[in-house]
């Protein structure tokens, strides 16, 4: 008889943490959650970083005996990204650095795994979207530590087109009357966050998704306005504007080539981990073409496109049975290979 896998949460104290681009996170803390049991040889560890605005609570649905990541086999660590409201965040620290990079997050996560859990290697780094960017950073920054990297709807460097999208979101927040500069707000900018959510909804899902009206037939919304309100406006209303701003900057500046004098080919070539790239066929952020260009410079990699009309959301298919089955089968088979 199988037992229920152990789930634990905690806070890892990092002390004063100097950041890559200048500034210090005072008394930095990294919130975390683990699923499963660490093996005696500590060789069954998967790190599963958070995506934009996500927390360990909103990501844990992917984990389960029949899920994408099986906690009966793997010891899965979800570190909460800086500025997600659980780890040290811009919304709660008036002196929070103006930019905290993906590399800053991954270096802090490395300390969590090595100092808190005594881990000396990763079976895999798995991530979706911004989490995928962190998985890529894990493979580039700690090549001898990471055996596999699974990049779902993500990229090694934020593309120019993606940067334009993020620039638009940042300009919306900056246009709010509550904005007082440097990513700070005198109060929550309710109207600006509503506009932010509506723009995001046009990018997070594909044109084909809206043409097929899947928000009605699959997600059960009575109409488009209701879908935009419940799935987007209400969701972003729960996040502090300062955190949305800070994480958008982290996403904007994501680039594994920074320690390699901005040479992306060199950065990709330095990765020794086996890499699985899983773009969505209709993603508007992270295009398959970007992953195809990266694939040419990776030592050991495979690209499997998710054949979906759900856009970016195909990489986080909680409510999409076909896409979830596709992701689960390919990730599990690849981890077994």
C-alpha cells in the first residue's frame, strides 16, 4: 500500500543578500515547500521554481502520484521566487533592490538546497514560464550540479518581442496616479491593475483559444467579460503592484548569458545537463523558434512542441486534460530515459 507523500514548508534565512545588479535584500528569506522523501543518497531531487506571480501553493497541483512530477519517486523542492509575497518581496521591504535577477533567485535557491537539505546534485530543474527561465539558469550557473533541465514554455534569454510585452505592462503600472517611482506605489492602483490584467489576458492565451471560445466551452465562463474578470482581473488583484512590477523586471532582464559576456552561444554550450525544451505551438511569449535556435547550441537536448491552441497556458495545463496528459507523458518518459 502506498503512503501519502510528505509535504513540508519552511522559511530559509539568507541574511543580508547582495544582488547581482547592486543593492542588498536585508534579512533575506526564501519560502519553500517540499513534496516526497529525500533518498538516502540524496540523488532524487527536483527543484521546481515559481512562475510569474505564482507561489508554491498555486503550483503544487502539478505534483502527485499521477501528476507530472511524482513525489513517490522524487523529492521536489518548490522555492518561492523573490517578490511573490512569500519570500522577501518588494511589497514588504521599502529598501528592496530595484532589480533582482533570475540569477539572484537561483543563487539563493542553491544555498537553500545545499545548506538546508545537504544536497550536492539535482536530478532535474523543472520550470514553466519564469520558472523555466530559472531552470535554464540552474543549468548554466551550476553545470556540474544539474543532471537535467526541463524548460516548459520558457527561454534562455527574454526575446525582444517578449520585452515589448513586458514594457507595456510596466508602463501601465507607471501611469497609475498611485505610482511614485522606482516600482513603488502610495496605494494599490486598482484601475491600473485591471488594465494590466486585460492586456495580460490577450497574451496569455492564443488567438485560436478565443476564436474557439474555449473560455465558455471548457472553462465554463458565461461570456468573455466574466472570463476576463474571474480569471484575470480577480487573480491579479490578489498581488501587490510592487511585486508585479518587481517580477516583471526580473522577467524582462532574464538572460543566462550575462556571466558569459552576453554570449548566448557560449552560455548554452557550457550547459552539460540534458535539456528538454517544451514550447507551446501557440505561445505568444516564448516561441518555438526561440527554442529551436537554442537547441542548436546545446550539447544534449531535445525539443518537443506541445500541440495546443491554449497558448502559453498549455505549459501549465491544470484545466486542460489533453495538454496535461501530453506534458505528463513526455516529462515522465524523459526523466526515465
